[in-house]
C-alpha cells in the first residue's frame, strides 16, 4: 500500500501539494506526522520529545544518537526518532538490566 493516494510530485492527493512552494515548518511536520509505511502509521519524534519521554536532557539524546546507541532516523542534517523504535529500544534495555 502506498503512503499517499498519489505520489507523483504536484499531485493534488499528495500532502506537500497543499503546502505550496513553502514546504517547511509546521506543514512539513504535519506531513511527517502522518507518514505511513505498509499500512503501519509511524510517528517521528524530535530529540526534545524523546528527552521529555525519557526524562533526560536533550543533549543526552543527541549524544546517544551520535554514538549510535539510540535508534535514529537521519533526514539530512536532522535527526528524528521513530516512536515504535524508541519503545522497542527501552524494552531491550529493560531485558538486559540486571535484576536484583
């Protein structure tokens, strides 16, 4: 299944068509928030959202991303984090943690 009804550039069904030539900021975030892969909706989080979710500083999230220790999606110079990947990563950390 396709992510959007029509995917060719400029198609009226494509969400970026509704943004006009200024495909940035809030409009881009709205498109990324609805992005879907194989009928599975996925939400891309910012470092600030991940930091809030985990209760850690934003700098910690960026450091873990640079080290390759936290699942990251690279969008050019930007880093985003799939909500499902972060949840799975936390579960893996919980399974490895020594129980005492």
